[in-house]
């Protein structure tokens, strides 16, 4: 079954079946730049097949130029291992990166979890590889990948919530990512949920990310343990609380640890507050939740859904499913490639000659 992107709109019939394959370059590179890891893969423009998928640590301490140089090397190596000729078989590159961004210029304006500011990430990757590229927010890419080839297939409106090094969000409506007036839409992680609350890396106080990102989940647990809470978490990290991560908390929850369960349930409620706001605002058909915390399954999703039901309007909640992502590892790569294909389609639609009127001249 073909996984070619559906048409951009009712005004472009059949455009979803038009791909770079017709030009002999069927593959698109997808790059997902995260605060912890970088993922690279090649996506077939007609089938959605993924080839050469590779993951490496980001090593943000190397600085922006060091990270982008490693990405270029990683793309070349992944292409060679996949048996692809970058110059002859790859049409272009989609890049997902934390923002806010200036997509038109290919610049990261600021990203607290990488420490970049006014950084030309797109051109530093595309230039050495000699391929056209598009840049988008990493959460937008993950959301688009899940809409195209994951849990959101067939939906008209999707909201994504990504929980990792940071907390991100994205909105997809009728096959288009909603970017807003300045490419800053969907930043659910920087929605204020507690006036005067915990300080966030963005400089604000009380952001959702300051409570529910992976590092901040671990920080809240560590604070509780240092205040005297008892938990198997101390044993999991051999008493070195600096090693504690959100993954350890999920592990302890699955083993029935009461304190870890309390921390996760609090996290779910924080996330539920943010999602209730978005569900009231957007009224989506589906919310897809990404991140390692979803490994806790119903221990996270049940209290999250309860909080959403408690806070959001009933008609909006009744119409919306909240589900874990299907493409847990590769949604960002798929979505980045898919957004390059969307741009490719759009440019060809705009340059296509108008349809014949059907009348003799």
C-alpha cells in the first residue's frame, strides 16, 4: 500500500502522488536534532519506507558548529551504509530542531536545551551536503510523522505533546502544520501553568517544561528524596541522586514504588493541565503523547486523562482521543522528511501551469 502524502488540499487533486521519485531521486533525508540524541534516516517519497536509520548522542557541549559537522558526517555515513548515492538518489533534507526558529532563513533563534542563538543550522548542514533543505521545529516534525505514518493516520486535526529533554508541542490541521505568525505556534512546554512557579531554562517561571520535562521530573524526585522521602530510586542509582533520570522513575513505578508513582502522577497532572488548555483551544480529534515517560503506560495516561476530563469542556474531551505515539523512535525523522516533501509539492503546485479551460481558443 502506498504511503505517499495525501493531497495538500482539495484544490490540488492528485498532488499527493507526485514525489521526487519521478525525477529519479526517490529518497529524502530526515534529521531529528534533540537535546540528547540526533537521529538520521532516509525516507522513500512514495512508500514512506525508512532506510539507514541511525541514532547518536547530540554532544551539545561541542557547540553548534561541532554538532552540525557531526550531523553532516552522520548523514554521509548513513547513506553509505544504506547503499544510497547522496548526489544521485536523494532529493533533499528535512531538519527538525528545537526552537523558536526562523524557518525561512533556516536559523535557530534560540534553543535553551542546546544553547544556540541566531544559529544557521540549515545552511551548515545543507551546504556541505550540496542538497536543498527545509528546517522546522522538532515537535512539528514528530507530529507530522505521526499524522502521516503513525497513530494520527486519517485524522484531520492532531495535537502532539513531546516529553523529553524539554516539553514540546505541535498542531497539525488538514495535513498542514500550524506555524503561527512567527513560527512559534505549539510551544506547549512554555505555557505557564503555575504563576511564580519553578524557573524554566527559557527564563520564565512556572512553565510546563519546568515541571514535566525529563530532567525536571528527575529534579522533583531528587528534591523529594533529599527532603527525606524513602524510595527504591536511591538503590537504583546506588545512592548517587545526580544520576537519577525520568527513565529510572518509570522503572520504579512499574515495580510498584509508591514515591516514584506519586512523582509520575504529579507529572501526569501537570501535563493534563497543559493539554486541557490546548484541547479547549484547538478541539482536536487526537492527542499523541511522545517520550520515554509513556513507557509507564496507564500509570501516566490514566491520571493525565483524568486531569484533562476534570479541566476541559466535555464536548472537546468527548471528541478527542489521547494516545501514546506509535513511531516512538523515528517520528521526527519521518516528519522532517515529510515536511520537505510538503514543501516540494507546494513549490511544484505553485509553478504548475493553470489547467486547460476545456474550450477551444
